[in-house]
């Protein structure tokens, strides 16, 4: 391997690490805003900024105060989504269904276990 080639690879790796760090920092800030109540997960789902496209829906829901794993699973099961489903891979229908469930004061998914619209 030549010195030029390894230098270019090192620079690319450094840029990739910096990009990954920027994404982690922005996600952490977003989670803090959700926990503080200054922004809702529904707003995030509708806006879908580029730095959260690979974040799982479960992580987004879990960042709310008083939302544990069981509650998040019930919501995701009610709208037939996997815990590992990424926000960026949601279809428009899945996104709107999830937003409508989250908009309810006491989501139907928590009462009946299945959301039907």
C-alpha cells in the first residue's frame, strides 16, 4: 500500500468518524428536547430530519419521560411495527398511523392492544 493511498483512507475514515459523532450529538440533543417536552415525537416523525433517519422508532418513543420498553412495545405492536424499524424506512401510511396513535390523550393501543382506524 502506498503512502498516498493510506493517507487518503485515513482522511476518509476521519471524516466518517466526525460525521458519525455529529449525528450522535444531534440525536442526544433531540432526545433531551423530547424528554423535556419542548418537542413531541410526532413532530419529529413528520419533519424527519436527516440525522434521525437511521434511528429506530423504539428509541424515539423511549426518549419520552415515563415511556418504558413495555409501553413502547404496546404502541409499536398496535400499529404493526418492529422495534428495530428505522424512522427513515417508515412509509407515509405507517408514519401517519403512528402519529395519530401518539396524538391521542390515552392511546387506544394502551387500552385494547390493537389500533384500528
